[in-house]
C-alpha cells in the first residue's frame, strides 16, 4: 500500500501545466506558450530555453529531475511549437526573443532565476544576463558562445528552410533523426520523443515540422560581415556577465569551437567548461550523466 502510494505521488509530482503569456513586438501582439513544472509557489525559478527549431518539451527529463528544487518554466519561443507566429519574419532574432523572456519573467514573479539555454536559448540567456539589473543567478550555456562557426550557421539556416512533408510519422521521424544525428547516441525511445516533440500533421494530413518556416529568413540573410558584427556584440554581452556560468560543449560540435570555449574560460564570467564526448551540436540533457552535471552546477 505504501509503495503504491509512493508511486502515485511520484507520478503526480511529474505533472506539468501548459500556460500562455501575451508578448509584444513592433509588428503587434503574439502569444508565447510555456510548460511549467514544480511547485508554483516556489520562488526559485529555472528557465529552460530550447534551440532554434526545437520546443519546450526538450527539457522534460531535466525538469523531472529538478522539479523538487525549482519551479521550472520551459517556453516555446515564438514561431515554434504551440506559440504564435510573428507577422514580420525579420523579427525572428535575439532582441525580440529577449523581450519576450522579460515578459515571461515578469509573469513568473521570480525572486531567484537560473537559466539553461541550448544553442539559441543560450544566446538569449547570454544577452539577458548581460543587462543591468537582471535577475539571473546561474547560467548554463549549452554548446553556444559569442563566436559561432559561420559554416555551422549556414548549415542550420539551410536546414530550417527545408519545407519537408511526409505521408507517415515514421518517415518524418527518420528525417528528424537524420538531421539531429549530431545530438549523439540515444535509445530508440529517446529518438522517438525527439521526433514527436517537433512534428505535427497539417491540414492535408502530412507530417511537417512544428515551426514557422519564415524563421529561416533572417538566418539565411546573415552574411559573413553581419556575422562578424554580431560576434563583436555578443562578446561585449558575454564580457558583461557576472553570474556563475557553466558552458557545456559537444566535443564534436561544428558550431562552438574549442578555441572559443577556451576564451570563454578566460573572459567575462570565466565559465566552467565541460565537454561531452561523442556529441556534436548539441547535448540534449536527456541522458543521466548530462542531467547530473547540470543538476550539480545549479544546486551546489
């Protein structure tokens, strides 16, 4: 009886709620959907933000591991998942995303805020952490830094732009697995979830990726010259960060170089750097060893 009660309680504790907050851009209003885990009364908040074509569900395993310690909020960044789209695709850039996150933090009314950001989510966190009077206490940057490999950015932009459609979920899931192979080894069940989280059926019954294809427009418009200007701005932001920072790097990443990671150890917040062997861009935080290193950093 006691064992059954424990199992029921544990199952119940892993529940989450889906909520939405209204945000604003120069083009008008839009909504941002988010998942919330843990005790809603907990003043200690962890924000987890996904990569460029991913969604809030990426952090389910991490959230379940930390829900006893945090109130965890995982948004679908605008243009992805269950969030709205922007009428002006040129606004699908970091400044708009930072603005939306400020709105989300105001909704959360958090006293203490920690941040886990994968790729794009890390860039959003990095810029937010650089702002005066920000509330971030700890920052986890997942395979991202101020200097990004231009060829890697081009690869991502080309991938985003593909308007792929599939007749069956299995076909779509194989495609997601192929384009996500740099995530590293996963079980069949994990690959299934990685695919399921970012697929949907359109009005014609075809399986498609769950984001606005217009996301690719500003990425593909980025030239080497614009990327260099952006890099200078990002380094200035990184150098302004004062919170405790962990940089997780996929050892085979084509986006974040070892040289950039080494610079990040010496500049700004002097990030602690951990490399994940056998993984490229980017670690998924679904494997127990990856979850453990994030948990140790956040809770120590």
